[in-house]
C-alpha cells in the first residue's frame, strides 16, 4: 500500500518515513504557485482525515487532465497567488490517478491523446512554462511531449537563431550531472541545474536545497529564532510605514506554518520595537541570553523587505561577515 502524505507525516518518527515527511513539510511550506506531478499515487496529499469533501485537495477529488467530469480548472492554477497562511498551492496530477485506473496515462496512445486531442491542457502547459519559473524535482525529462512543449517555449524566448537562452527559464534539482550537461541544459534548454556528486555528498543535499529555497523566499523561515527589532534608527519615518511593517511581521510571526514543522526545524522569531540606537543598546543589555544574530529593519516600506531579506540571506551561513561593532550579539543592519 502506498500511503497518503498525511499518513507519512503522521509516522515521521519511523526511520523509513522521516525523509519523505520532511520533504512534504517543505513542499507545503514553500509558497509555490502550484505543484504538478507525474506520479499516479497520493503521496502529496496531506489532507487531514477530518477534512470536508469540498476542502480536500484535487488528488483526493481525483481531478486530473484526461477526465472530462473532474478536469481541474487550469485558469485557477495559472491565477493562483500564494499568501502567508493562505490556501495551499493547487495540486495537479498530469497523468491520472490510481484512484481512477481507466484514466491513467501510460501508453503511447494515451500520451498522443493528451497532447493532440486536449488543446486546453497543452495551452495550459505552454502558459505555465512561459510565465512561471518552474522547479523540477525528481524529474528526469524523459516525457517526449513535455520536452516538445518546452522546446517551443525555448524557441520563443531565445534571443536569436542560435536558440541560446541568456537567462534560465526554470531550475532542476538533478544530482550527478556533469559540467557539460549543466552547460547544455543552461544554454540550450533554459534550465539551470542544481546538481552535486551523490558519491561524495549523498542524497541529503536535495533536502538542504529545499531548506535554502524556503529560507530565501519566506521571511518567517529566514528569521527563525532571531530577535527582530523594527526601528527607524533615528531617521524620520512615516508612521503608517512602521505600522505596516509591524503588522506584516506579526502576520509572519503567527503564520500557521510553524505548526507544520517539528519544533527543531524552525522557531518563531521575537520582536521588540525600538526608536534609535540608544534604545536598541538598552534592549540588548537587558537580554540575559545571546542570539546568533539580531536583525534590524531600518526605515523602509514593507514592500521592500523581501529584497532586503535577500541581502540578509547572503550572510546566513556567515552571520559575522557584516557586523555592527557596537553591539553584541552579532548584529546585521538591513537598510
């Protein structure tokens, strides 16, 4: 029996389920615009058993591309925008489900039907590959019809007749690729490969990459365990900007995703408001513990914080690289 994702996560303490449970945690916490899978089973379904029928994911509802009675809304997938604590990203099984064996796409005839007699599906894939950045994970590029569709997108986006792509259109977590293969994928397929040698580093690098993607895209994850001090550092600042900053940080702080991961993965960051360097110094001196770093957002609208946060991420593995010399614990000022 192939377990559902919810059952796998519930048994994470068992060694054979620990890795997959963690990957499901990351896939559900990262704010993807959608998750498309070629698998036929329901490992990605994390719906609780108590969920109502209408609240269950498309995998539970047996929605897939070849069933006219339960075909998913492609437009809803294309228009979906992830938000902190909002609805999970839509799931879509491209080649059917074991829950409906008569509709499974396995034979060459079914693949031809999918490509040539299902124009809405092909248009959906072309739109998705054209306007979204795709991350391939556990995918080996051996579906001819998908490669043909990708080739059409590459032809549209290449800068001249050489079909060479200057900027990656997608990324792929794909181990054991050679530099020559990486170069070919990067310049002729438009895909930047995130690869490594499994003989030396094992398969766990894939999980580290998912962790890094989460931290680079989610403020709450990057600031896990930190003390965040929103401050204008003595400069003039519009009151509404500081109010917005505080509200958005509190929303991140109270995100339900903290309930997704075990406590040792991520912990809520703390916040203390201050209005100048002297107040910040007093605040740090009253602390009886030492954090690995303190993050201070200076005068900036919240809409710029994700960009500032990327600046912070450059120092995640080396938090001492840019320090304010007047404070301890190590302090990174983010302006």
